[in-house]
C-alpha cells in the first residue's frame, strides 16, 4: 500500500483513505455510545443492527453485507499458501517508533490509544511485514498491511491469507472485512481478497462531499433559524457548555461525540450551541477543519427544529466567513441525518468503495 496517497495530498486535499479514517473514528464513537446504553433502548438496537441486518436498497457500508453473503462473487485465483509456522507478535503501542516507516502517521494516535492493533510477522528470523487491524462490533477490519522491503508478491498474498485465517481461528470475531478505496491497485487487491475467501460488493461510501456554494437554505430551515438563534462556541459561556455536556451525558440515544466535548478543537466561529435552560431545546453543532476541508463532526438537536436551526444558523454565519469553493465533508453514521444532508446539499457526491467481507 502506498503511504504517499493516504494522508493529505500535495494539493492540500484529503485522500480517500484519510476521509475513510475520519468516518470510522466517528463510527467508533457512535458504537461506544450505543454500547454504553441499555440493550433494550430502541435507538441503540437500531444502530447496532447496521452490523447485522440487511438493507435491500443497498448502497451504504455494512447495511449491504447480509444481502450479498449468499451470492458474493468468487475468485479465479487459487487460495494463497503460506508457512503455517510464521510467528505473529502484537506490538506494544509504545514500540511503534521502531516501525514508523511502515505505519501511516494518521493511524498513530489510534494505535497509541489501543483503538487499532499492530502485529508483526516473522518467518524464522526474517521480518515479513506488519498489519494494522481494528474491531467494530465484533467484526475485525484489516485497516492496513505493510510488507517489509524485499518481500515477494506471493509472500504478500500468503501473509494476507494468514492474517484472515488466524483471525478466524481466534473464534471471537463475527467476521472479517476490509474497505478498498478506488486506486490503481484496487482491482488486484479485490481479486486477492476473493481468493482468500472473502466476498466483495461495490458501494457508495457514507461521506457526503460538497462546497459551500452547493448549500441550499430552504424555507423550513430558514424559519427555524429565525425562531432559534444560536451562539458560536467561541462566544458561549462556560456554564452553557457544561450544561450542554450534562444533557449529552444523559442522552438515551447514541451520540457520536467524545467526552469531555473537544470544545477547543472545533472551529470556534462555525461551531454553534443552542441552550436556553430548556433541555428540550438543547443543540450542538461541531465543525472541525483539516487542511482544505471543513468536517461536520456532530449535529445534535434535542428535537428536529433545533437541529434545523443549528444548520440554518451555520449557513448564515458561514456566508461572511467562507469562500464559495470551501470544501465540506459530512460523515453519516445515523440514517436520520442523511435526508437532511441531502436536502441542504442536493448535489453532494460520495466516493465508490469495494467492501470485502467474510462471516465466520
């Protein structure tokens, strides 16, 4: 895998891999929030079911997996062979500096906080490479594989087959998956994963991309804006921030946000709060910035009108701050958000993905 194409590209734009990582970080926050809530909570069950229940319409992340499990495409390649005595070693997060040339920088923080795991592989004394994996609701994800210099293509194929087989042998995962962004070698990698027993499906990702000029302030949004003025985070008193955090702590539906809320990391002028001592009117919009792109990290409204007011106010405020060409990225981890995003940015685009998976 080419590490020069997975971070911020030379023109300042975000690579497909980096945008995918942004999505999964938000998805991880949502899963953590969901799993901390009661198992009998309807909203929690609905969210977690994305990993198990099919969506006949297809088109987005895990909602397609169950549909294609019975009819996935096969491979014309034989299953790769490998030395079953290859040694696997889980790397201490504090020791990753020893392999920094093989580990993408944008995964380092997740490795250090144990969200991702690094394993190294040796055939006797010969170092073959390393893998980076994550776990999402019981599914293992292959995030990255870095072969050592001099490792042959056949050895790389065997290493991939070994990683999948050993994950299955652990008998603690529901399955194994990988997401492939569209680059020159995607077709080859897809065929290799099929040879290892995985099925594949081509889908659109859950990241909506558009520019500020694409944004539409429709009537209901404008009305909500007029009725519920909002305050930029940079101007919000500390007691208001604390009160909003308290509401989020007590929320009975999953909310994809870290605690304590990362107030200092968001755009202070574009991130907004709405709070007037009525819990039912609480709302929070968090916007961050990475290189040339604004990222909508959180849209939380205790009711739909407040959520609309936050978006409407942000659009109005941004008019005097942003250029028409400003790039905006919205990761969708809850279906309720999708119709609203499609309404305010009807020309938004989503990139293609290949999802490869195997149920154990």
